C-alpha cells in the first residue's frame, strides 16, 4: 500500500493576493498536501443576493479542498478541528484574523506567514500602502513564524524588491505575495529537515503600518507634489484618493487615479490649475506640479486627462479650496 509522505498544510488567507500564494503552493503537490483552507466568512452582497466567498475560498472549492470560515480563529470548535487534523505546518497570507496561542501550538513545524515588507519595518495591516506613501525606493517580502504579537516572530527568509516611482499598491501587492510564495517553497525543505535557522527581529527598529482610513484619502494640495503622488500610488485599489473641484460654480468630487510629478516651468502659483495636452496640472504646496493623467468622476469610468478636458466643452474648472 502506498503511503503519502507529503507534509500536511493548512492554508489561511482571504483576498486575491492570498489566492495567488495558494495557487503557487498547490503547484508543489509532490511534497505538500493542502488539507484545509481557512478564509474570512463570505461577504454579503450589497443587493442581498446571497454571499460571495473570498478569492482564496473559491480557489479551494475549485481544487477540491475543504474550507472553513470561522468568525474568529479563537472559536473552540475551530481549534478542535485543526487539532484533529494534526497539520505539519500552517501558512498564512493576508488572512485577516488574529491567531491565538492555542492555534499556534497545533502545527508540528509552526505557522509561517507571508508578510509584504522587510520586517521589522511596516508591521501591521497596510505595509505596502504605508511604504508607498512614505516614498521608499525598496521594499520586499518576509517569511516569518507567527507568534502572539503582530508580525513580531523570527524571520525564516526575506527577499528585497527595488521600486520605481510609478508602481501602485495593487500591482506591488501581487508581486510581493507571488515572490513570497516562491520564497516560502524554497524555505520549506530546510524547515522540514530541521536545518532552518530563523533570525530574531530587531524589535527596536520596528515601524508600524496602521490600517488605512477612508478619511485619509483626500488630497491636500498645500502638501508637496511628491507626497501627493506617493499617496495616489499607495491608495490605488482602495480607498483611492480624491479631491474636490469647482466646475462652473458646482462642486464635484473626483477620484485621482494616476499622477506624476514635474517641475514648475511656467511659474504657476500654488493652487493654480492648467491643462496641457495629456494632463491636468496643479501647483502644489512646494511649488512643484502634480500632473493628473487619469481621473474618475462619480459613477463614471476612469478617463484620461485629455478625454476629461474634451468633455468639459469650455466649462471652467478650479480647485475647491
């Protein structure tokens, strides 16, 4: 009789980026067996038409893997199920629920987390968004052991990633979780042969990446152009950045989708706004120009600055200061 010597994995993850990581782990079925997927409960649809399972939940169902969606990972029944499965390892990727000590004690080799930052930098809920908003030139992904404190466990592996100044959060999240899943697979043979030496984090260097709040999404043009450009990149996807304009005496709120920074060659004053061929240019607090290349009006599709200008048909637009 053939014995299955593959290591038993429980995977915990919820959004699209976690689905990317799970897909990569499923390609390593020669030595891993994902026996269970744990995800956040399905979201209720806005129109009341039932529930929508998370991207990770959907992939698990397509792959014939059982799924659990506990409201809390502290739920005794959930913990008992995990204990009964006797997993060798648990893997988390953007799961979104706190894992209690009773859970972390179950898997033989511990719980590894894919975290999209170079820990101890940017511990917390929004590492990619906060790093982009800070204008960093490099970030990366860390594979760490989960402990009771958030993102504070020993690091099993880490990989750096250089950034350009135009990449936005959704694209960067996808890249880092994909890199993270491959890095995890490279790390597992060492873990399973007990030859992995994890590095304790330098907790004195820790920085925190708090959850993004919707009220942060307003662009304040008294700030430097580069600060605003970095915020547009960081908040792309959700909640996006927005600003208020006056269009023929009417106030409109517009989402700012794509921007770049340029020098103030025409000696515009702070708060001035002019169109060039491909952008709507606004003079910011440091007298540099934020060029808006793409925008979105309420309830409409994303459009280029040129299409927006053509649609104005001579109407006057200015900042609503």
